[in-house]
C-alpha cells in the first residue's frame, strides 16, 4: 500500500459487519472500552439514515472503515475511524479524514472524539488539524474520558 493509492470507498457488503465488528473489538480503543464484536457489528448494520458507514479498499481488500454522522453540529462528526493493522502508516487514515472534510465542505466544522488513553490516535488527529476542545468524562465507558475534537474548515 502506498499513500498515492486512490481512495476507494464502498458500503459494507452483506455479512461483512460481523468480520469488521470483530476486527474493531480486537483493537484499541474499542477493546479497552469494552465493546463486543456483536455490539459493533450491530452498530455497523443498524438502520440509521444519518450515519454513513463506508469501507476503504486497498488492493481489493477491506483496509479501513469510516462512519460519518451528518448532520451533527454545524458540520458532520466522524464516529468511527479505523485502519486495519497491516494497512497503517501509509496515509489511509489521513485520506479518510480528508474525504470526510470534503463531505463537510461549506459547513464550517468537522468533529470527532478520541479516548484520552489513545495516545497514538491523539497524535494522528493533531496532525490532521483537529484541536482537542472539551473533555467528556465517562461518556462511553465509566472511568474513561473521551475528548471532543474539532477541525474548523
Ligand atoms: C489512528 C489511525 C486511524 C491512523 O491511520 P493511519 O492510516 O495509520 O495514519 P496515516 O498513515 O494516514 O498517518 C497520518 C499522519 O498521522 C501520523 N500518525 C499516524 N499514526 C500515528 C501514531 N501512532 N503516532 C503518531 N503519529 C501518527 C502519521 O505520522 C502521519 O503524519 P504526517 O502527516 O506527518 O505524515 C490508525 O492507527 C487506527 O486505525 N488506529 C486504531 C483505531 C483508532 O485509534 N482510531 C481512532 C479512534 S478516535
């Protein structure tokens, strides 16, 4: 995979939510936050017209996932962003964020959340132009803070 590969986004294929839910449940932040593969699969496939859930393909295989809620707060919110472990470090995460920024064009803001313990992701979001604007204690799981992130567009 290279950073120059074009971004290919598609909807989840039938039955793919189980596989992707299991992949998310095995990685942080979802592992530490205590999400089950089943709960994540349900999130990926439930009826929710304001939430687009898209898979990024590289070399014909699922390599990343983005869930974008739009509208949210004067701009959309990235609810889930994940690059599968063997696809990391090649620009796919950044490409997904830039795709979301394109979807948000004209709305003024792009939002996300990050768990306070997720230091690698906090560095990633900072590199992508997001400011940490508010702590959200115990938002998802008691004992863990989320941090609201804002990129002004
Ligand atoms: C965070 C994540 C999406 C990054 O995806 P990626 O494809 O590896 O990131 P990219 O290759 O696009 O990196 C973009 C930039 O972020 C930086 N970055 C990426 N991972 C980093 C890390 N672990 N530590 C520090 N910087 C990092 C890169 O160095 C790059 O910087 P540059 O602009 O100077 O080149 C991916 O590691 C991931 O899915 N992690 C697990 C799930 C997760 O934490 N999701 C976010 C939940 S809020």
